[in-house]
């Protein structure tokens, strides 16, 4: 099985895919072999997900933000400032809501084997230090190609520009855009510090990553092999999340050591950011599905206690 990813092969996500490969090949006695293609070698996220449907690729490690095009309930994970901590993230992903979202995805012929993570997303730009909401005005910010994220950054006063991750570095280098938002790992490993000066620790959204397989491929496997894939997906996901959290501060240090100016938002300013994006919750309730949104917010409220 070919497993594609746009992420750098030094990222903890790649370690997670390697762990998945190790378990699958060992437990199936080599009957199922996993070939990992990192760094966007098999195309961008959308192309690879479409490949799952077509049967030209067997597995993908991909952001739930992109999977939401097939399972709208996964859009809830992108609601700004909704998930406050890694502990809450785990309870959402491993609990009823995470399972319900996976079931919605399966109806589209894509099977979720586990939730890995990219981590909390932060803002960078090449223009100025961002200490307040007003500082954001007019910045051209690259976002993922999903309407909810676009709307979030419009509400915050920027000019959001949707773009595939594989095109991002060149766009920053050529000043086509001023900045972007990603977790520390992506920024450090893909050397964003070469083209971005200012980092703001916004923690504005938590970014889960789905390890997904084509149901067409999965259905051809024996029952034993199917069980092995599912168990390997869960084990590799737990392994990767733990590893990513251990390395997060290390990635931040790489960015600062290479000259990036890292800024913390004050509590007062963070509250302004949070207040500014409340319309996004209302505006995407239909797209997410009111029933799903209500469940997501209820689980958050429960886990925040």
C-alpha cells in the first residue's frame, strides 16, 4: 500500500507513518507492505484524497481540514479557539465525536484508521510584529483551502489566500503573500524562518491529522489484515501524538534560534481575537450540521470542566 503525505519526512508525522508501516508489515508477516511517500511526492492533499476514491493510492496522512470536504463534521475541529489544550483534543478525537466524524467519512469510501496531529497552529508574517488585533489589518495570509478557515481570517481583518501547502514556501519567498498559519513543526522543518520574520503564538486552532485508507483497498484485505490495519492505526497515532508534543518546544527553539521574533498575545488581546471570530460558529452551523455542532460544543463544555 502506498501512503502519501505532503509533510516533511523529518516531521513526527513521518515517524508515525513509519510506526504504522513497522506494525503492519510485522503483524501481516510482510503480506501487506507499506511504501511511504512524503514531501508531497504523490501530489497535494486534495489530489491524494481523490486518489483514494479512485483507487490509485491506498492511504494518506492528511489534515482533517481537507477531509472535511468529504466529512463536514470534521470542520468543527477548525472552529477557532474551540480546543484549548492537548488533553481536550484527545478526549474529542478519541471520544464519541471523533468516532461519529469517522463514520461520516466512511460513507464516502474513506476509512479513518487513527487521528494523528500536526498540533496547535500559530501565525507568522514577514511585515511586522503582531501584538494586537489591529496589527493584523490588511496582511495577506495563506490559509488551507477550506471556507471556514478563510472566513476566520477574514473576520480577523486579514486578506486570506487559499493555497496548497506544496506551493507555500515559494509564495512567501516571492512575497506573493505576507504570512501563513501552521504548527511549529511545519515551520521549523520546512525552514519558514528563511522567509518569515515574525511569529505570533496565537494557538488559534488545533490541527488533527487523519490517517486514512481507501475502503476499496481495505475491503480486499482478509478480516485479520483489516484488524491489523485498524490496530496499527490506533497504536501509531497514539505514538505520534506523544512524540509531537515532546518536540513542539524544540521546533519553536529552532525558529527563534534562526532569527524569528516570537510574540505572546496578552490575555486581553487574545479575548479580542476570540470575540472577533464568533460569527464563524454561527455562519458554519449548517455546513457542519447543527446536530454535529451541538454535540461538539457539548463535549467541549464537558471536557473543559
